[in-house]
């Protein structure tokens, strides 16, 4: 009897899907907390009297630490039951939200973001690969798409809601709201998840072996390029909408909501498309992101043009996590947790690098200048994938 059978044989389908929902909400909470500063960057900067680039450190720190935490925590966890580990991580995330909400100095906000980064790396690496164990191999594809939908949902619901709350009650209230939500997710995880002893212990040797494979290396390169392009620009989309497009705070929330809705659609469209051609789906997403970014400086002063480009950008980026995650899973079918670790580390490290490099460009030049820079990087990913063999 396989480990997957052991996990699902005594559980009803309803319990399995409830567990999938709990993991999805956990990742939604992680993603929302991580990218929440995108919608609050201006008020955070004004509160602590820092530049937009410095405020962008709230995006940089979590990603770098998540990239380190994914392999370190997963390897260190050894034989610890994954259910208990996920619950502890969610409790730490709630603590991070409280620290941010009560911070009286910018260094305290950064401490909060350090905690967020540690949680993201470990929770993503473990939770994103649990679909088969929770609902069985026959429903794993659908469950995986549901879990990955938490990424665009963080944009479509989390960031706009946080931005709206921040505009009404201050940016601290947005983090307080996430703290309460995260505690609710912790309760659901504790109730719904079964015991999840590790199927195999992830070792550093396994991770090193995976990085030697050509498919894994290609996945790492393309993921890094696309994520670098996205977060180097999207981190500063709120200042762009304020200062260039000149839309009201209420419309900024609407624009981010539309962007996120397009991302949800892109996530599920990609989930169906990758079954036919993973490489072409990934390539198309990267190309659309690059085109949207390069066009924004020329259409950014038009609300209609900007909104259209955000829809294209959101739809395309919604496909990226599921494309990247599937690419790594196919490259290492024998080591699913290790594949999730590589996916998480590459994604998070480049997220931070993008936000950091974007901040340098914003401070040295302007917000509009960062958009075509990111677009060129995304189009470079298209060039790399165009030369790759079909996957």
C-alpha cells in the first residue's frame, strides 16, 4: 500500500477537499501578506518618511528569506509530521501580522517581514505538493490547480481588500485584518488536515542532484527571468497608477481587483493548456507579460489603456506559478517535495531580487522607467524557451 493510499483511504472525499481548501487558504494568506505592501507602499513610506525604493524592502526581505527557508526548514524538519509543521508556521505568520500592525519604527516592520519570509519558504515547499496525499492521484490535477489558484486570489482579493482597508483605516489595519484571518486559517488547518508523516526525507544531496538535470536548470532560468520581470515592476504599480495614470485611490483598488480577476482566469486556463503543451503555455505567458510591461510607458497616462494592459498582464502572470510548478514536478517526479523546494526557492529569491532591482531603478530614474526594463527581461525568457525542446 502506497503512502498516498494510506493518507486517503480512511478519509471521505469531503474531508479531503476540506483539507485542500485549508492549504489553499493558507497559501492565500501567505501570498496576500507577502505582497500586501504593493498596495500600501505609499502610506508606509509616508508614515516612516522613506523613499518608495526603501519601502520596497518590505517586498525584498520576505522573498530572500523564503528562498533560504524552503530548503533549510524542509531538510531540518526531517521526519516531523507535516500537519503539525504547517500549523506552527501559520501561527508564526499571525504573529508577523501583529508585529507589523503595531510597529512604531520601520525596523519593526522589517522584523515582521523576516518572519513572513521564513514561513513562506517552508509552507510553500510543503503545502504546494500535498494534493495527491489529500485527495488521491485521480483528483490531484484539479486539487493542484485549486491550491495554485491561491496565488492570483491573493491579488484579486487580498491586495485590493488590504489596499481598501488601508485607505479607510490606515495601513496597520490591513495587517491586523490579515492577522485575524490567519488565525482562522490555523484553526481550519488543525481541524481538517490528517496526519502527514513525510513520504521521504528531503536531503541536500537530493536537491543538488535535481539541479544537475537540464530540464530543472531550464525551469530555474525561465522562472527566475519571468518572476524577476514581474516583481521588479508590479511592486511599483500603485505609484504608477497614482502618479502617472492619476487615478483615485478607489480606482486603484478597482484596477488591482481587475488585474487579480484576470490572474484567476489565467491560472485555470493555463491548468488546462499545459496538458497539451507546457512549453508553449509558459512561453506565451512570458511573452504577454513582456508586451504589457513594454507598452505601459506609452499608454500609462490613459486609464483605459492602462486597465487593458493590466488585464493582459494579470491573465498572463496567473499562468506563471502553475506553469513553473508543473515544470519542476515533471522534471523530478521521483522527488515531489524536493521539486517543490526548488520551485519555492527560485520563485521567492527572484521575487525579492526583482523588487530590489526595481527599487534601484525607481529611485535612480522614475516609476515609468522600470516597466520597459522588466519587459525586456520577460522577453528574454521567451527567447530562452523558444530555443528549448518541447516539454
